[in-house]
């Protein structure tokens, strides 16, 4: 793979967009995921992070490679529940993380969207 090539691992209406780029010291992976709009914010966050895990694995990465997460929420009042789920997946990894409230997501029933950046050197 050359540095100018981009490989799309998956894409679809559900929101998966995962791209790989060869960087100087490794491979950079970015994943954007949304839930299938079922359940409360915590349930959606859990589904999103399971989707992220699967996308990373398809790209040859693991959750341990995640260096940054961005969480977009419809209701910032859900921050504790979403943060608890985030901690289940990233508590030991501790990537840089941001959570912001947005006025809406693609599907009005979606409560959370999560974007992760991973960096693979091994």
C-alpha cells in the first residue's frame, strides 16, 4: 500500500466509514459508527462500540490501538451513561476523548455517534 492509497473497509447507511492510510511509522485507522437507532443512549453506545471493534478488526487493528474518540450525543444529559459504556471498552486504554452535544444525527432516533482514531505500529 502506498501513502496515497485509501482502503475503505465498509460503508453503509448505518454509518460505518473506516479508512486506512499508511503513515510514516504505522497505519492510521479512522472509524465512524452509529447505532441502528434501537434502545437508550447506553445501549446505542454499546452497539456503536461493538461495531467499532468489528471494523477495527477487519482493518487489522484492535481497541488497544485507539488513540482518540469523539462522541456526538443528542442529549448531553446522557453523558454519564454513555461515559460508563465508553469506560467498559476504553477504561484501561484511556484514549484522548471528546463528547459534544449536537442538534441531530442522520436518523432522528439515533442518540449517539462515535468516531475513533487508531494507530497501528505492530
